[in-house]
């Protein structure tokens, strides 16, 4: 036995001669870097001695045609490397986010920097690893140099070699949308599902599924021996979004970047650092939710004065249009629209337009009465008659209101009541057009006192042929955020690229959709485990504008829409905690909230900015229970959401010793069920103290919400 291992060592040594190991501060995560015999960078990773990533290669393949750098022989940055130096270091700081789940965040890691030279091309690159207690991040760095100045990426080949056929919680890899329900299968179960659903996947307004084994990040995995692994990226700037493609034979997941319109995957000028490729790991699912690795790998805040950025609860002229009882458009008279030429004052109003002066005033009154800070108004501007499906460049100009929307009067009215209107810019995916109008659009917002915009990218991208997640589009979304910051405007971008923690650097990016939101409950519904899946996946990179709070869950009870919300009423309340966001909508109609005013009290009370958060129970696609302490107060709020019926055990050991709390528990009624009896709920009031234990029944597709107000 001894002889064999000595022999093996002898064989392996030359291949892994440069092996270097760096461990997490607590020693649980271990990462080893080495070069193979042909000089290919390789890493492997373990957690408490268990394999997380088997030896996985790193490298980039470059384009070699007319798009490549002039006069330069393009050698791939894949192999032929030798190590010219390396450095290890430790970093430990605590920083304060402008808004967040906690008031401080510790960024503590051990770093390994490896400098490599490719002799054949005389190019130098650096690979940097940061190892945290719950995972690691790695990135490629390209210093500026004579032989590597400009280059074009054909494909990035970063591997994540899995040690088994893990359970994967996945959505198909798509260059344009993330609006999918999650599948739960072994890794080898991905192909049959994508192959069988290709036609179905085409039903979204813009979709490009690229491979039968392609999936999106963040990808949540669970091993047979109880490890939770999560693969994503951080700080995706000036680079295309990364997907993963599975080599089923070897169970290797490999990066697959979003191409541009001509199939290129990144135009780079050095010096340049790629986004971080991240792997979270723990044997406790709660760590996947509380770990702040993605934020920590982003740069500190670049906005000096952040006083104008504020967490916000809002309502809006929205759900009626999604359900189909109102329209964004003003008239049915027009076969098409020419901005600046079409005279809307000559058109007959269609009688279903949502954003009328009268309707908006009702929402402003409702917001003012219930402590909601803003009112979103969609369909306020000319062009919606031409919105969908024409691949038209100039559907909207973002500054011209419909005749029945008096922008000055409504903003004045809102401000007189202490409320702000929230702007809506549906771009119809014509990014080119939006950039042309951006400055004017933001000036208009400044003029009337808007401080937040919801943007949207429905349909195929213009410039035509580009994808939602390409380098060009990622640069577009970023330009919008940075321009907005100059105008003191907060951004909530729908259908944009999935977030990668950039909100640390640009905290005016208060929200994104970039996943299947509540709107789908009106388009046929989403599986009840959807909202106990998203925090593990989509929320890794930043908050989601999920738009919860639908109380009249059976839409046919008040509209012609046959869909229903796949949640109980209390399940909807729980989402204000479970789906963390500094932007929370009360998405249902005011008249519906008035019918259930005692339950609406929770939405009135709940905070949306926090000093502390404690994940009490969690399992992907099954349940999440979280307690959060409202910023600057002694009040706590707890939310629990479940897929199947269960009992949640909430130990109140996070409360202050010696204090008493007024506790209101909003829980599913005895026979509540998201399909059969969604609106059955009970509200229990009691006084509680630290150490008390609450046992709360959650219905199928249900949940609960608790407010704990310090006496
Ligand atoms: C899709 C968005 O997700 C939704 O919230 C919005 O109402 C429509 N686009 C119209 O812009
Ligand atoms: Ca959407």
C-alpha cells in the first residue's frame, strides 16, 4: 500500500509541482492551486475535508479572426504557463452598507495571488483567490502589457468539477431571461428536461436557451452527504454574464459566457479584471442565505453622498394591468404610433387606461393613509399602443405624458401628502433609444421630484441581435445606474441582467427583477416552492423587486383572469421578510387591502431596512424562516414561508433580555391551503420575552409573519 502511494506521489509531483494551499480564516474551506504538466492553471476546493470542487481547470480561449487584436498572434490563455511569483495575505474589515439585512458586514478572507507567464506569447496574467469561511472567489487579472493590450474572448473555460451527481436546483441557461420556475433534479437530469421543453421555453417575450445542459447562475446544489454548494459570480462589470454548461460524463460545470450579436464574448482592453467566479459552501443551508460573500467581492460604495437613497415601501398602478382589468395604453384608435406626430388629444380614450389622474390620486391617498412612501405609475407616457412585438426602436420618449396624466398636478398632489411618485421607464428593450433619451428623462424626473425609476426590458434587444446578458447590455444597465446616481435617482431594473452584488458599489441600484416575479401568478402561476428557492439563487446577487402582497389570490373572483396566486394570504405576508429587499411593494389593489384591513396592518408595520437578520430555519425549495431587527429600533419581525404544510419552531432567543414585546402573529387558518382555502388566517396577539418558543402551523403553500414591538 505504502509503495503504491509513494509511486503515485512520484507521478503526480511533477504535474502539481507548484501546488499552493490557502485556507479560510476558520480553516474549514481549503483551496489548492497548481499547474498541470502542460502549464494549465488548476484549483481544487474542500470544506471540512469533503471535496467541493475536484481539480478544475482555468483559462480563456481568444478569438482569432478579424475581431482579434491587430498584428497579434492570438494564443489562447489556457496552458503553457509557468509561475513567476505568488503572494498570500489576510484581509479583515467591517463595513456599513447604505441599506441591507444587517447594519455591518464583515469581509474577512485569506488571499492567494498567483502570477503566471506564458512563455510562447510572453504574456503575464494573475489569478487571485479569496477564501472565506463559507466559500471562495477567483478571478483573472490582465495587467497592461505590450503583448496583451486588446483582446477578444471566444470563451472562458472556468471549471467547477463536481464530486458527484448532486441534486441541482436549476433553471435553463438562457441569454435573455431568468423568468423560469426552478427544476430539482440530479445534475444528469438537466438534459431530458431542457430537451423536452424547448418549445415551451419560447413562450417568453425574449428567450434564447443555448444548450441542453446549460443552466444559469446562481446554481444551488446539494450533495448526498449534506453539503450545500452554490456557484455564481460577483462584480460582473464590462463583461458578459456567465452561465454554466455541464459535461455530464465528468460532472464538470464550465463557464459559458453570453455572446454579442456576432458571437464574440467580450472585448477587453488591459488592465482588466474579470468578475469573480464564486463557490459558496456549508453543511448548514442557512449559511447560504446569510453569507455576504457576493457583496464582499464588490468594490466599496462609489457614491459619496448617499443621503438621498432610502429603502421604500410602495404601491402602484400596476396589478390591474398585469391581471388584465386595465391597460397601459390610452386609446384603441391607433393602428400604430409615431412619437411627436401622433396627436393623442384627437384619440378617443379606451376607458380602460390605468394611469388616469383620478386613479393615481386614489393610490396617492392610499399610500399617504398607510405610510407607503411612493406610488409607481405605469402607462403614464405615450407609446404603449405600439409597445409589443414590433422590434421598433422608438416606442417611447420617456417624457411625454398621456392627456389624462397631469404630471405636474399629480406630483404636487403627492408631495402635499408626503408621498412621491415612482417613475416607470419601459424601454421595450430598445436600449439604444433609451440611452438617447436618458438625460432628458432623468431631467424630467428631477424637475417634478421623482427619486426612483423602475426600468423594464421586455422583448428582444435593440441593437438587434444583442442579448439581455451580453457585455454591451451589461454596460448599458451599468451606465443607467451611474447616470441615475448623478441625478440622485434610485433604480429598479426589470428584465435586466441578474445582479452580482454591484449594489454595494452603487447602492442606488435598490432592486432588480431578473427572475420570475409575482406577475407570473397572473400568467398561470408559479410553483409554491418558488419563493423558498429564490433566496438561495436569484437573491445571492442582490435584492429582487418581487412585488408581493396579493390578498385576493383567486383572480377570477374579481376579474376574467383564471390564474390564482400559489400562496396563502399569510404566505404573501411572509415574503416581506423572506424575500429581502429595500424596495417592497404592496402590490394588490387598495380596495382589496381595505377588505382585509387587520391583515394589512402587518404591511403597514413591517420595516424594509434592518440592523440585524437571523436565518432560523432553511432548506432549498422547502422552507425559510428569518427574523430581522428593524433599523434603529428594538422591534423585530419574523417571516416563515413553506412549500408543504409544516410546523415552524421560532425560538425567541434573539430578543433583548429583560424586555417585553407586543407580539402579533399572522398565521394560516386551521384549514388553510394555497389552492383550497388561501384566505383563511388568524391573528394572535400576546406578550412575549426572550427565550419564549412559538410553534406556528404553516399551510401547504403558506407561511406566517410576526411583528414584535418592544414595549
Ligand atoms: C414586465 C415587468 O416585469 C412588469 O412589472 C411591468 O409591468 C411590465 N413589464 C410592463 O413594463
Ligand atoms: Ca418581468
